């Protein structure tokens, strides 16, 4: 037999095998009442199918229709998270770092939020300056060296040396406010606008001196919420004017024009009114990278206002929309296994990505067995809790639901079009920078449902387990 012919046949066979392998869909699943947690569940092949039948349940994906760029998923390293982490054994600390920041061993977080001054999830109340230091000469982040800074640095190392780090204040120092109190709302006094703007640049400078690159800041956590913990109120006009007249120019003058400024940082309910107020002003808009939002309007008993995200994206397509905080409130250790914890993350992430969100930041990355520590006693859930008495980690299903996004979607991926033929399914999809397509499918029903993944005239037969979320990769 001719050697060249034999070689060409072997090469053709290899190409056919490679083609067959590349057309396979790998499915990873987390499901209720099943021993599946980000588990490789099945591998199926595509086959020709020009027209599905109405009776066939389908998830349709169109890779040719591309939308926003994905910037990542992460969580907050608050004082509470860092203190809880510090009280774990070295072995458990390493497990936490790998569980969250390793793509191979964990779910590959790439974003970290932290607090400027104390927040509710701090054991104590503090600022970075002495009382009434209007010139900020005493500014020091010494408080953060005990817990927060060590954990952030270890998280950066676990993530390969780089994280998208942003910071948010809950309140200025009490003497800068109209109520002379870091708690219970109040407003920033106009005579301290410049000092407070400089406070942000002092924070960035101090953190970066510790080799922790700060990607950006948000102006104020929840600026329309008067809380019994640290809080400060800004109307839309007040926040806009603080940004355009003080914070933006001060950041630029300090050499931080490349740092991202995030406005709003509160719920979806008022987000359009806030966005319009900021972005209709060309001077304010030039300083603002995007708008941050939380999800608590649905946890307070209403329906999630997902559509408001789309309306902002359509009206202001040059601005980014970024989820900056969300958690399950009303902590109860008897509900660690409550499946709704994860499903709330799945529903929100899928809907918000489909409406234009670029990235997602969970609230506390880890908390103790009380849902704290928290000086305001508004304890809540985290995806992972530490039982410090037993040096044990408790993984809720929320950890796995978030992981179906963060582990498999690459930073820089483009969202692509996806839709389901039945309302029990929620779906979103991304095209990774390595050419792979990642599809998330969430089954909200309590029935096992076969369905077809349909792409450009080809379909793969997949099974969705009851109350499950799956990541499909091909």
C-alpha cells in the first residue's frame, strides 16, 4: 500500500475523530435530591435537526448574535469574612482560598469587593482618620492589616496574582455628616465634599502601597437606605454633583483617571431614574464607568425588577451595568440546605446577564455559624459558612449555583443569544475567548425533563433533572 495514501487515511481519520470530539457537549450539573454538585453528568453528540417539533422542549443558541463582554464573578471580603477566615485553621483557610479562587479546584472567582470604613459586617465601627481631621493627615489603614488585607492578598495569590478589586463606603466619618452619626442615614455635609472625595484617593493610594491594585470604587453603598447600621443618603442629583464637581476631578488630579467610578450601588427599583440623572449630564457621565445594583427589592417581598436592567442598558449602551451585592437575608442555620438559596442566585444571574449585566459580585464570601460577625445583628447567609467551634466548612447549594457561571465562563467572553421553548427553563450563553460555547440551563420544575440543545440546525439530547442547574460546554 502506498505510504502517502496510508498517511492521508490516518490523517483523515484523526480529523474525523477531532471533529466528532469537538461536536460533543459536556454537561456539568448540580441538582436537588441528587449527589451532583458541579459534577460532570453526561457527554452527548450533536445530530442534524433542521426543524424541531412543537412537542420537543428546546434550548436555542445563536453564537452569531453577540452582546456585552463578561468581566467576571466574585464576592466581598468584608471585615466579617476576613475575621471568620482568620479564625480557621491553616488547612481550612487553604480550602477556602482554593474553593473560591482556583479555576481547577474551585469556582474561579476573579472579583473582590471590600468596604471603606466599617460596615454592618464589621465587628467594630471605625474610620481611617482621627476625629475632625479635616486635612486627612492621620489617614491610616492600620485597622485593615489585622484581617482584611491579609485575606485579600492571599485571595490574589490563589487567583494567580490578579483580582478585580473594588471598594465601597457605607458612611463617611460621623463629623462629616448632618446627623453626626455613622449610622441611621444622614447626609454628607457640603463643606466636607472635597475632604470626602480626597478620602477615596487616600484609600486607593494606601491599598496600592500594599501591592493591592484597586480597579475601582463605588460612590456610596445603598444611597437611598437609612439603616440602623452605617449609611449615608444621596439623592440622584446630590450623587451626580458630588461625582462631577468633586470625586471625578479629584480622582483625575490624583492620577487615578483609570480607576472605575460606579454610581448608585443600590436596588434595581430606582435604577433607571438614577441612571438618567447621572448620564444625561455629560460632565458627570464622563467620570462614571457604570452603574452598580443590588437585588434586595425582591427579597423584601416584591417581584425582581429584572426588566429595569434592560431598560438602562438600552438607554445608555455605552455604560456598564454591574451587580455589586446580593445575599439571602434572615439567617437560620436550619436552612443551610434550602434549595431556594441557590435558585435565587441562578434566577438573578441568568436574568440580569440576559438584560446586559457585565459582572456579578456576591456579598460576604464567607461567614461564621451565626451568619456574622455583624455589629448591627442583621445576620445573613453566605455561600459558605464556617463552624468555628468545629473548624468545619458548610457549603450551601448557592456556592454551586454561582460556580456554574464563574468556573466555566472566561473573563472577556461575549454573551450570545439563547432562549428556551418552555418557561420552566432559564438560560443564558457565552462564547469564551478560547472558542468554546458555554450555555447555562436552569430547570425550575420538580420534574425530569429531556430537552434539545439546538444550534444552527443541529441538536444534542440532554436531560434536565428536577430543580437543577447545568453548564453545557461545546
